[in-house]
């Protein structure tokens, strides 16, 4: 049998290709890849790993995004060319089709529950913070829900812009402030003027006379209902006293 002699000294002089170590770290989940994607919302920097998308931000520069990611997420980041398959999933996600997976490591179980419930809010609809709190089994944790959404590392794709204040006002937004939130909701088809008019009047729910069902004002069940066929309520007790029951889809109250 032939003996193969290896010169360890010369082997130690061999240098790995540029970026090789970063790619290895990304493969084992210690580092993340990122790229800038052009979307209907404008350019968005997106980071991901083998578990899914881990961060998104409309940053001024790649350096700003990298600094934020390393500080808030705590992993290394490597810039790559935007993969076509991820670009297609991003486009679908923004259109309301849930095709993306997410890496929520590092977040508390409560924050993860908040973000996963937020994913269930359909495109073109909104829900109050209290709805999220009730749905995840912590009805009194409305303020904590707001904090979790304000720190959402993956805005736009985990749609925290679809969660509004209990009084119907759209509220703040970690992905660019109230103006950005209003623009995204309008892009998704939310009738903001109508929503704000109801909010100023203290009206939280809309009922349909023919079905005797009450919903949140953006529920798709009301899309084809004429305005004169709506009846509006200030609270759940008022709706139930009038003989209306809660919608099973948008779930404005416990059935």
C-alpha cells in the first residue's frame, strides 16, 4: 500500500477562499446571510438562515442594517446576492400568501406567541392589541403585546402594521412610524378614512342587519355589504343586547 506524505507546514499556508468561513457559519446557523430586495414597499434588507427569515429593515445602507443586526440579534452577517426563490416568497408574502418561514430564536416565548398570532391577521384587515392578547391566552397583557410588536425584528412580513389600538386609532409602528403604517395599510386595501371616522365616534364593531353578526370594521364579510345595511356598536355588550353574535372568522369577541 502506498504511503501518502502530507507536508503540514505547506498545508498551513493554504488560504481559504474569501468569505468561506462566513458561508460555513451561515450553513450551521451561527451566522446569517442577507441581501437587499426590491419590493412594493421599496428596498428592504432581509436576513435569513437555514431556519427562515430572521430580520428585515428598510435601512439607509447595508452598514446600518449590519450594525443593527449584530447589536439586536447578536449573530454574524454575510451579504450575498438575492436568491430568486426568496425574492418570490417575499413578493407572495406581501400579497397575503404565507410562504415564508421565520427564525424567532432569541425572543421570549411570549413575544414568539404574539408574532405568530399576528401572522394570522389577513391582508387588508386589522385587529386591536387586545385581540392578540386574548387569542394567545393573556387577555390582560395588552401593553406587553404592544411592546412585543414594537420590537418585531421582521416587520412587513410578520405584519405588525395590521395591529392597531383598541380605540381604533392605527397607533405607532416600528417599521417606519404611523405614516409608514398608514401607507402600507392603504396599499393592502384598508379603508383608513372609514376606520378613523368610526374610531373618532367610539364605534368599534359593525353588524350586518341581514345576518345579525357583528365584526371588526375591516372583516372581509363586510366587503360586499352596502353601507345602509350596517349597524354600528360601541362595545360587545351593545352588540349582544341588540341580538347580534360575534363573527367566527374575525372573532371580535368570544363566541
